[in-house]
C-alpha cells in the first residue's frame, strides 16, 4: 500500500459535510476524470496487455462511481457543473519525468498516489457523516480507492524493478505532501 506523508486533518471533512451540495459535483467530476484517465492509459499503452485489461476494468468501475454520485446529486436536486482545473492534479503532473519509460512509471505511481489520497479523504468524509446512505456510500468508495492504489503500485512493479519503483514512489510522496499541505481547504476532493 501507499503510505501518504501528509495526513489531511479531520477538520477538512467537517467542512465537506457542511458543504456536501458543493462537494458532490466535484466528486462526480473526479470520478469522470478517473475513468477518462484509465482509458487514456489504454490508448497510450495498447501493447501492455495486463495494463489494458486492468485499465478497462478501472474505467468501468470509476464510471459506475460517477453514475452513483450523479444519482445522489439528482436525489438532492443538484446538477453537474463544468469541470474545473484541479491544481493538485496539475501540480503532480508537472513532476512527470521525460523519457518513455520514466514517464510511464511516473504516470502509474502518481495515479496510485491520487487514489491513496482519495481513499484517505473519502474515509474522512465517511467518518464525519451521520449514519445513513451517504455514510455507507463513502465507506464503499473508500474501499474502492484503497484497492485502486494497490493496483497502480502492482502494475508499476510489474513493469519496473521494485527497488526503483519504491525509490521513485518515496520521492513522489514527498512532492505530493508538499503540494497537498499548501492547498486551501475547500469543498472539493483536492
């Protein structure tokens, strides 16, 4: 599993619970983008059979999460909003190294880190919510995100030396901690 180097304070989730109608459209956008990212990996690495199979499954799962969030939104009288730039994701993307193989490794590891951060934050939301459907939903989403982070780490170690993967992962986790610790608290996943 991926051990994040910065832990989001519980106060973040308390703000999310108070602004759930603002958070849900952001969550929906994140699921939609995760599905698209997985299909982008399929398009960029069609010769990597294990990756293609895993990413198709992931894209479908993320799309089902998107559908579930949209249903929750519609039940609350909410609509989708236009996608916004995600400063967190863009900052992480700026760390990609050049070179086909280095770029591929970084892409896998950063995807795993993003999933780890999602698992952490969705878990905090679940903890902060009162008992009910929304709490159960966020518990389920947390478990999915935890599995996804493991998937990306497993794929990285499938295609690259495990020692090299762990070394680069540690570097990227330091960078991610610096990025996320500076982000303002707002009713969004990142």
